[in-house]
């Protein structure tokens, strides 16, 4: 039953990612608008040279996720060493309430819930193999979410997976 729910959720996520990708392409300006923007950009180039670039402060959610990434890399090493944690950091639960730089919707909420469920599954693993499977499911949830929101860290997230674990035993 759980596998069936994951298959459905995965299908929904893939469908949503195609929708988002299509929306992005549909909103591209026409070539005339591009020419007008290019002219404006050239006239404003001198003004931009004089201004320093402003760097946006990372959101509360971004800071939380960076912390989660670091802690999950340490967790990866523990699981590979056969150490299954009894709990996960409570600050991970803030994924539901941390402020983001963009508007998040019910898809994010569902994926955040799945992430927490995967973290709980790691703590309930009875064997290292179960821990690896739960950990990789958690990584897949992160990748699914970042396919829809903020694609930048996807490569980093995918490298978090525990690969070829059986050959390491």
C-alpha cells in the first residue's frame, strides 16, 4: 500500500514538474520584447556598473535546508557504519514553518511531510540495510521537491545517496 502511494506521489510530482517547465517556457517574452529589453539593458549598463551588486539574504528555509544537508551527510556516514540513530534533529520539523523566498503550496507541504516520515523511518530501521533504504528514500524526497522548487542544489542532493551499499559490506 505504501509503495502504491509513493508511485502515485511520484507521478504527481513528475506531472507537476512538466507543468512548471511548460509554464516557464510559455512566459518567455517575444523577440520584439527581447530587443526592447536589450536596448534598456544597454542604456542602464553604466548605472549598474556604478552600483554594487546586492546579494539576497538566504531565507530561513534555505538556512534550515543547508543545516539539514550537513546533518544528513553525517547521518549517511553513521548509517554506512551501521549506526542507526534513535531520533533525528527536532529542528528538521521547522521545514513546515520556516519562511521561504518564494510562495510554497500544498505540494511542498506534502513533500515536507514525506521527508519527516522518511526521517522517522530511518530511526525505526532494524538493520543497516533498512536504514540505507530509508535514507535513500529521504534523499529521493529532497530531490523530488527540488525538482519543483529551487533546482540549484539538485546535483548536491543526488550525491547524498548511499550507492552500492551491498558491495561495501
